[in-house]
C-alpha cells in the first residue's frame, strides 16, 4: 500500500513523543516532517534515542512552516498548546491539508464558551462548524469525511466512554453526576514547573482545579448530546504520583432500580463492535497498569442498591488513548484506513 506522508507540529512534548513512537511502526502513515523551533536541525533520533534504527529517527527536525508542510505532507498533527493550534490549522486547511488538532482549540462548538473557559477569543470561529470531535466510538462516520478533527482531551475520553451507554439508554439521571478522576503527571505536559517536579509529586496525592478545570465544558457538551438534554456535572481532577494513566470513578443515580447484570448487558451491547472498550466482568474493576501504552478503555460497573447509584470506573492511558493514539485513530479514518492501523499496542507492563 502507498504510504501517506504526515507531519507533526510540536514534537518535543509528551504527546509529540508518543506520536513519534506510534508513527515509527505505522504501516501506512509515514512521518515526513517533525517541527520544533528549539530543536531544529537535529535528527529526531537525537531527541528520542528510542527511534534509533527506525526511519522516523532520521527525520530532520525543522522550524514549523505551513508552506513546507503543505509541500511535504497530506495530513498534519498539531501537538501544540491551545491558542497556537488554531492559526496553524487555518493555514494548513487553506493549503488543502487534513489536520488532527490535539489541543482544545476546536473541541468546543461555541466560541463564547471557549473564550470563557480558556481566556482567549477564538480567532477562527468560522472553522468550528467543520471540526469533528475525534472520539471514534461515537463519530467514526463523520471523522472519515472531515478535514479537521478535534482530538478529545484525556479526562473527557475516560468519562464520556464511561457514561455513554448509561446516558444513551436513559439508565441514569442527567443531574447529580460526579466524575472523580485521577491522572498521571504526564497529563500536565513536559514543561518544567514546580508542582510537577519529582519531589513535589512523589509519595503524595492531591486534587487540583476543582470546579474550574477546562475539560469541564467539553465533557458536558458531549454528554449532553448523548443524553438529549443539558448536562451539568461536577468534575474533580487529582494528580497521581505515576507517569501515565487515568482512572475515573463516576457517580450517578439510576432512573429506576435495575440489577447490575442488566446494566452490564447494556454496556456490552453498546460496545459490542468497539474493540477498544473492554467492559470487564462483574466483580472486576479497572487498573491503569493494564491499559498503559494502549488504546483500551477498561470499564467496571458497580450498583449500590442502598443509595440507588450506578458507579462507573474507567481506566485509560492518558498519552495513548487520551491523546496521541486517539489522534492516529482519527488520522487513519480521515485517510481511508482501518481505524486500528498501527494501533495494535500491547500494554507497557513493568
């Protein structure tokens, strides 16, 4: 099969590193351009020695330039911060390329909501209607047809997949949902910052951004679509002293008494043709170590008859399923490839 040349803008962050890892062995998507202003001129293997011996390791890092990317690539991944991605996307789309944006710049359909939560006016609101939210389990058909995919956030991926069957099947109330999520420190990015230094994180556990985390409107937007009603939820993130992984424990109220076996069957039916979502057997709960480095989302279910609650526990790898692997899945669909091309990834066990 003919290879498809792709570019990566922002190769030095954790998501850029993970994209380089996955693309190094992809059967069709060939990394042709990798950009970084600070590291320009170096071969990619100098930045990431794990790429020694792979063709991707020989790619020379360049300064980001839309014209150069347009001449060398058919699709570009944007692994740059929000605010910067929107301008790159506009230039690349105008040049006829397809774009997968890993930032938050195109996840929210409403430019006013984006401005309110990100403190920044959207400079390209005209592009928002054509952006497709990149969750393959929900939007694969639309992703195949778009030129602009907004890659979901890591926390939202774990929560949306955890709640989709329950909301779509009216199994739970639409109010009073609480999502209590914990992430490894790579979710905070690779930049040097005191709160994520080893000695600040090791042997500790803390909450942060309670009531104001920027992923909140993204989660509410997608859950509202599933429920057919406005969703207001309490999203509470925490920082774990681990490198990678997200565990979300989601508390909901059942619409009526149902045995856990019935709910489990509904989840299995909903995800029957979605192999990356593994609904675990009753009595088993997810652990981050079993999804590390993979595209899997493991889901466990518990019904508390005393409180009438359905408790959903989901686990993903924040860098792979929650970011770079999901971006590759979207790129596969946009390129006419099987969604799982290059993504048969076994867990990175200790």
